[in-house]
DNA sequence: GGGGTCATGTAATAGGTTACATGATTCT
DNA sequence: AGAATCATGTAACCTATTACATGACCCC
């Protein structure tokens, strides 16, 4: 039903999306990604771009469109979306929007094993985390208001609004967790300590 | 400051954690992961376990402890945590708990390029998503109440509670997004349509 | 005593990241 | 005119996933 996709790297989605507007060469794609701030949404390293474009080409989703040059710079290969690529872009987006997929946030993994740290330290660390989360929150809201001020329509800020929602949820969870740990009614402390003294 | 870690795969964290309780061989680690339901927190495929254990061994974080066998089954190598491994486990957890790291949820990427789909379809897809999210929510709450009933302390369910928080945040965001799209005061429709008719 | 499943891995392949290379422009 | 940065990639290396192999044990 799923995972039939030839290219799974989300960077491929970005490439398909940009190429759906006009043919471009890989370097220009990189520039576009940088300038549009897509690095916040998609993990992007300059090397992986060429790899992904290569994969897309082998999969028949993009094809060489022309080869050009500007000034005396090296020649570059311009790629264009194929019909299959256009279909793949739509289909991929449909899947991503319509069906949530199981994810693995780092904090989930950390919480699963956090009892290996002494509880006092965990409280401190969580408090430090709240601090960073606040700064991240300010960064996002700043970015949103700046963009709106510069005339960017809300439609193109949805991903940051979503991220903000996740961040607030995390903030709340961490806050409540700290409170629970400090609450004497919480009987974890003994449990946790046991776990630590017990050396079997 | 970061990324000095020799092993970055979160599965390595799980291995360090289990080995901090007692020496085990890779297959037993796999069994423990399965039985403890850690697959929900950490991406785990049977092949990667051996790879990660190999990496940990090369990094000096675990070492061969003995080689044993049970019945006439093939011999297996039992690994134990080294002192460096114990330090690494603590240090890694400290980092994960104390410092949120930038993440890339699939929906963030999707939202960044969602305007490549026609708006009507997006509404439908989002509605379908809500449905799946409800089911996932029921699954998590079921798992939590079952575990509590079986006597598992809350301390060992934190990761599911966190996940629940994220899920609720996503649910709310998607709901509001659907509502905004349906609201006639939202002027995206034209913008979106323009983007679609415009073929430049 | 033959067919499944469990136990224990190895090998092949594909994916992704990092480092490096090379010539053009631009800055001071 | 030399230094820094931009443009355009290539190559090497490490990570991760998938497929496969082999013998025990277990069930009927």
C-alpha cells in the first residue's frame, strides 16, 4: 500500500515542488531552498541535493531539460519535471497530508530510557529545556510576524504555525512533568532511586 | 559542541540502556526491545541491531563479555557495557533531555509545499487525517490504561503521554486549519487558485 | 519425521554526509 | 593583486535497510 516510492527523501519532494514551477539546475535549487527558508522544514545538505536529483532522474520523475551556462561559470544541467514526476508530487503530498505516519521524536526515545539518570538531574535538565523552548518559540513567532509584515500570505506559513503548536504542546508537557516530579504525592522517587541502587 | 558522538543512531541509546542492567547478546536485546514495546519509541529493524552493536564495540562503549550458548543453538557473543559506555549513556541522555534539537516531522514538509494540491482536495485529506489521528489517540490511551492496570508505573509511560500531547496538538491544528479553509473570510482560495492556474 | 518457526547472524545494496576540488567573480 | 566567496559539482566514506543463510527446536 505504501513505500512503493522510488525516492523517499523529503528533499525529493522539495525538488519536485520547485521543478513544478520551472526547470532549474541543482545549484539553483539549492539557492531557492536556502532563500525560501526551506531548510527549517527539510533536512538539506548540499551534497544530498545532487544525490536526490540523480535518484529522481533514474526514477524518471525528472529529466535533463537543457544544459546551459552563465558567464564563464562551469556548465550546468537543467532538469525539468516529467509527467510522472508531476503525478508523483501530487500523490506524495496526498499521502503526507492524508495519512499521519508514525514518527520518532528524539524526546520520545529519551523519555523511554530517562530512568537511567538520577531524578534530580532530570528536573534540572527539563528546566533548562524549557528555557531553550522559550527561545525557539520567540524565534518562530518572530519569523511569522516578520513574514506577515513583509506581505507573505499566511498560507505559506502554515508549517511554522504547526511547528508552534507542537512546541507549545511540548512546553506544557515538560512543565507538567517537572511539577509532577516535585510533587510529594508522586511516588516515583523511591521507584527511581530503587532502580538506581539496585545493581542487578 | 555537539555531534562528537561516535554512534548517533538512537537504537544505540536503547542498547546502552539495556546493557546498563546486565550483559546481553544482540538477539536477546532484540527480544527485549520487542517485548518492552520500544519499537514505538525507536526505529528498530533486526539487521540494524548488529550494526549498532558493532559500532558501539568499535567505539569502545561496549565490549565482548563472554561467548555462550543455550542448548545446541549457535554460539552467541554476549556484550557488556564498558565504563566509557556508562558515561556515554548518561551524557547522551543529558543532551537529549536538556536540549531540544530541531526536528523534521513529515507534516511540516508537507505543509511547506501543500499549495501544489488544489484546496478542495486538501480539505478532504485533512478530514481523513483527523480520522486516523482519532484512532491513533485511542490506541495510545488504550495502551496507557492497560499498562497502568497491569501495574506498570507511570514513570515508564512518559513517552506515551508525551506522544499523546503532540498528537492532540496536531489534531487541534488540523481542525483549525480545516475551519480556516472553509471560512469565507479566508482569502487563500483565490491565492491558491491563482497559483494553480498560473503556469509560468 | 517433515514443516514451521525461532535463534543467530552475514552479505549485498542502497542511502546519505562530509570533505574536497576547481575555476569565476567580487571585494578591498 | 591577493583574499574571500560563489558556483558547480565529484569522490570517499560511513549508515542503514533488505535479503538471505543455516541449523535447532517444537508440533502433529
